[in-house]
């Protein structure tokens, strides 16, 4: 039998990992919490360790900040819309792609391609796509509406600007849901499907009663991971609309960025980040309880 290494060796081997963990996660997180209870603005010429203690003022200020609350509601609506559409599209694509057909490999490559592009590149592509002289007005709308099509000033209206962000996000992130759904559906035993077909089950029944229930854990994980990522949306809003017109498409990440970088109110930005972190932690904990712990207890 192989003997276990001495505890000293184990501790020494874990030192680099612990240093990396403390340096990249724990120390910045602790510093953010500390700054959230201060009143520190670098533009005032005071170092952060000399900043006065503000207590809960930053948090009470956030609850009265209409711009922050609007960004929170707007981001939540964005997450619900894009995740719902991306899930439906990803599941439908995965369902049809599990069948073998000519050109399947090329089709898979084309579907996954948007996920490989950097966020900023996608944002710039769709910024040009929705310009007055871009393909949306001059090609797609004319194909759909014909001669009756009129140029839409996408970034001058809060509604159309928000829609443009939604379309860009769906185009890039539907492949993420597709990959998870495709891997799950591909792993479903073909013997179960063949047995159901022998018993006379329809394609719709097989999908709703066999395939979808078997990949339910993957569905939940895909939706939550995508929702958490969508909640942090920054790049496309920053590049495509800049949060405009006005602040009508300003997301949480974009607003916190402006508070910290443009307005130099670091303590308030830290408090906002901590509030968002608590909200996401509650959502994740609720998801874990609802999806896993409740099922185990019942």
C-alpha cells in the first residue's frame, strides 16, 4: 500500500494555491466590503485607509437612488427576456441537431461560431448592423416589408435600443444553451426512445415524457448559469448604446462602472456591488434549494 505523504508536505504543496486564492479572491472581496462602509473618493486626494467611516450611508443611498433601481429593474427584465428566448431557441436547435443528416458538422460549427467571438467584437458588429445605413434597415426590413419599409433610428428610441441589445445577446449566447441541451439530449439512451416508439408513443410524447425529464438537471444549470452571466451584461450596452438614449438602456454593470470610474465614487460603487452580490447569492441559494435539496427531502 502506498503511504500517505506527511502533513507538512501537503501543507507546503497547497501554499501556492492558497496564495493565489487569497490574492485573487479573498483579499479583493474583503477590501470591497471595507470600502463599502467608507466615504472614499480618490478625486478628493485622500488615501482609502484615511477615508472617513460612513456606516450604512452608502446602502441607504442605494435604496433611494432611482437610477440604480431603474438599472436593476431594466437588467432583470433583460435577463428574463434573453434567457427565455435563448433557452427555447437552444432547445429547439438541439432537438433537431441530434438527428444525423448530411452537413451536420458544418451546421454545428456555424451554430457555435458566435460563442467564440469576443463580447466587444459582437457589440461592434451589431452597433454597425443597426445603424441607419446598416443591414437591418437596408436589407432585412426591406425583405420583410418591401417598399413600405422605412429606416428605423434604432439607437434614438429607448425601446428599439433595448431591442437591439436583446437581439445581439441572443445571437451570441443561444449557442451556449444549445451546447448544453445538445450534450444532454445526445446522452439520452436510444434504447429508451426505441422502446417508447415500439409501445406506440409519439415523438411529442417521447420528448415531453422521456427526453426533457432526463435532462432536467442540465436545463436548470444552463438557465441559472446563463441568467447569472446575463445579469452582468456590460459590453454590448457600453459599445452599442452607451446606456442611452439618456440612461434608458443603462445596465447595472454599466452604472456601477460609471459610478466607480467616471464619478470616482469608489465607496458607493463598492456598496452597489455588494448589494448586487447579495441579491445574486439569494437567487443562487434559492435555486439550489428548489432544484436539489427539496428533491432530496421529498
